C-alpha cells in the first residue's frame, strides 16, 4: 500500500476542488448562455411585437385621417350643394313675380293658373267616388285673385265636363298665403289639391334637387 504524505493529500484535495470548480463554472456559464440566448430571443420577439403594434397603430391612424378627410369633404360638398340649391330655389321663387307680369314661354300668368286649376280639378275628380259631378271651389292669394275670373272658371269647367264628368268651379272668398298658384277643394272640404308654387316645389323637390345638382355640379 502506498502511503500518501500530507503534501500529496493536500495537492489531491486541491486538484479535486479545482476540477469541481471548473465543472461548476462550466455548467453555470452554459446556463447563463442559455438564459442570455432565451432572454435575447424574447427581447427580439417583444421588439418585433412592439414594431408591428406601432405599424398597425400608424396604419390605423392613417386610415382614421383619411376617413376624417373624406367625411369632411362630403360635408363641405353637401353644404355647398345645399347652399346653391337653396339659392337656386330662392331665385326660382323670385322669378314668379316676373312670370306674373311677363308670362312664361308664351303663356300668360292667367293661363298658367288656369292649367293649375284644371290639373287640380281633374285630380279631385279622378279620386272621387261619385260620377254624377263635382262642386269645386278655387282658392287664391290676395295678389292672384285678379288673374282668375268667373268666366275663366266656367270655360275650364266646360272643358272638363266635355270629357264626361260634370263639374262646377267657383271662386272662394277664402285667401291663401302663397307666392302664387292655387288650391282647389271640394265644397265639403273633404278633399283638396294644393297647387300653390311652394307646395309644388316641395312635392317635386327630389326630382328638382337631382336636376339642380346635375346642372350646378356638372363635370365635378
């Protein structure tokens, strides 16, 4: 048996400690490298996620700005259309005064009123449940009362009656508040047709609006 001296024992213990230390350091370094690698990979993922989130945020912000700009443009266009349409309709109402004095397309204002009375009377007759005849009265504004005479109403009534349904037209003492036009109603007051210019414009507003927009915004 080989006897080891104190010096050899100490040296062996020291060598074993150094060897164990190296193993521990190696394992620790390996673990540290893995942790660093994992942490780096996680950081890259987070970085990529943040970048993508910022990119999405940027895209969403851009889309929001575009949507807001389009909405503003539509509002501006709508406001411009409404202003121009209102102005066009206002000018149309102003022209009624010219029509009363100068006529329109070769027709006098009395002829225009006669046509409105005729149309209203025919509408009432068409919607009436009786075929024996109709008693109708014509309402005008104070200003327009001078344009319609009893003789005119008789001529209109005769023209309508010649088509098969007897009708009598008379002037009402009641006046309407209107820039022009007529209101025709049955004597019983159950049915009436409002052919005042304001009401006609309101009834035809959709088609008028379409035509005005085509005219005012053509080519835009």
